[in-house]
C-alpha cells in the first residue's frame, strides 16, 4: 500500500489534482477558523468552555456544527459549512420523483440536469438565509435554543445589525464553499462537497483523541465514571470493530444474476451473463440526516416551552434530549421509515424491468415485465430491511456510549452515526478514484489482489 501512495506522486496529473484539492481544503479550514464580524471572542470562548465542562450532548445545531468541523461553536465564517447545500440537494432529489414537471426536466439530458443544479443553488441561498438568521439570533440570545444565558453579551454592537450582517456573511461563505467543492470535483480528486464535510469532521478527531488520553490519564470520565488504560484499549478495539462493520455496510450488496441475449451477424444467438448489485445501504447516510433534522423540531419546542411554563415540558425536554430515551426511540423509528422512503423514491423496479426487456436481458427463472419488477421490489425490500436495522444500530451506538458509559459526546460520535458513515464512504470513494488513475497508467494500486469497489457497488 505504501508503494501505491508513492506511485500517486509519480503521475503528474494525479499529483496536480492532489495539490489542488489540498489547497482548497486548507482554504476552507482557514475560513472555518476566522470569527464572524461583531463577535466577542473572549466572551464566546468562556461560554463554550462552560458548555464543554457540562458535557453537553448535542443540541439543535449539533448536526450543522458536526458538518462545519466545529466552526459553528466558535461562530466562524464557515459556521454553516456546506450543510445548506446538502439540505437543498436532498430536497430537490425528493421533489424530482414527486413532481412530474421536475422529472420531465431531468429526462431532458444534460440541459435538464443543469436546470436542476441551478435551482438547487437558488434553494441553497434560501436555506442559508434561514439557517443564518437562526444561528445569528442564537448568538444574540442563546436561551432561544435551550442554552443557558451566558451572562455577558457574546457580540459587540447593535443586535439587529449583528444579525443582518452575519446572515449575509454566512450565506456568502457557504456559497463560496459550494463553488470550491465543485472545483474539487472537476479539477481535484473525489467528490468536493463530500470531502469538505469529511475534512470538517476529521478536524475534530485530534481533540477527541486528546480527550480520551486525558481521561485515561485521569482515570475517570468528566462525569466521574471509571476510565483507565484498560477501558481505553477496549474502546479502541470497539472503534476498529465498528469501523469494519461500517465498511461492510457501505460496500455490501446482493447480486441479482442477469442473462443477456446478443444477436450475432447470422441467425444464431449469443448469450452473456452479468449481475445487478442491490446495495444493502442504498440510502447511505440520508436517513440519519433526515431523522436528525426532524428531531431538531420537538427538541426546540420542548426547550422553549420548558423555559416559559416548566412542569411537564421539563420532563419532555429531558426525554427528548439527544441522549434521552424518547429521543432515541423516535429517532430510531424515523431512520427505519426514511430508509424505506428513500428506496421507494429512488429505486424504480418497473423502470429497471422495462430497461432489461428492451435490452433483451432477463433474470433467470423470472418472466420479463411485471414479474421481474415484482421480484426486484421484493428483493430490494428484504435487502433494505437488513441494511436499515444495521444503520439504526450504527446511528444509536454513539448515544448508547454517551448515555451508559459517560463517554463525552464529541468522542462518542466517532463510533458510528453520521460522522463515521461519511468518513468511511468518502475515503473509500476517494481511494477508488486514486486506484482507477493508477491502474489506468499501469501502476500498482492499493490492493495487490482485487480492486476497490466504487460507491455504486460495481
């Protein structure tokens, strides 16, 4: 494998692509470290340290903070990260199968896809403005998202001007990030938007490792539970096992045999065989993102009502904290629902059956047409059921570590859920592209036997 990494730098085009990607990533991380205008750095640092000392597990903005690499916590220029673009893209992907007009435009080919992409960018601006106002208002009054009052203002100047200026700044930064991500995809290596998210997540990994080492040295967790060298080693073994399971989930698929009939020049018929891969985790990380976004709403409502009225609202707030039992149950149910929902919207067995029929291909033992569509639908449902349960366990595991073993949330999130799925998926995809570039130029790849499979499972 080390020889393969050295081979990467022997290919001029590949070397230039890697350097271009690295420069863009450095620029993005630099923008994620510069505070927004009007922020009081000293007051904000004190406020963040106070929150960290209480070992707070997530919150309304935890998903955005995760994707921005912690920039939201420090209210940097890249506080929103690339999340608004991801949200807009997901909305457009869901609307295309639902709205016939959009589906017709998408079928127009390259011109249709360009229209969809342009509308996605416009929708990104709208999402940026909404999220920008939310986080700017939260800086003015943290109690609006259920956090304690910081005592001293976290900003300098007029609150209205602060909100307006920073909403524009955050929106512009996200749009620049989106453009930089597209440049990486075109001129660099890997999917640019995914790489920006992954680098943001990985940037928090050193802090998590340092916190683990400090806990092992101190012999206890921030909550007072026992945590020594033995627990540290066990946690590392668990991390390796969960990572391996995540790779299996990302790369797993069921092969559906396909028999092809090819006409020759004469009257004889030639046949061939291949297979259709049905991915175990067809929806990838989308169900977790959908479920997390929806669960922000009740959490925000319960926290607001508890601050005003108390009583039963305090109980509901406790149950629907990110480590609460009620939150975990509803969150898990939503992941299962969205796993099937995504497959139902993106996987069209009837269209696949028609395409196979047009290409004179069939599944052995299954009649062409509707029987083939029914078979594919049943097979995909069974595969999705297994993948959804696996995804559910992977998503809840960090919360289990945080709740039962008092592992800090920043550390626990690397043991599953959104962060690990994205990191594994993007690393596999990037290595697959590097492998293709190397083997195309007759260099040894990362694997001596076999090849890295791409994200579609081929």
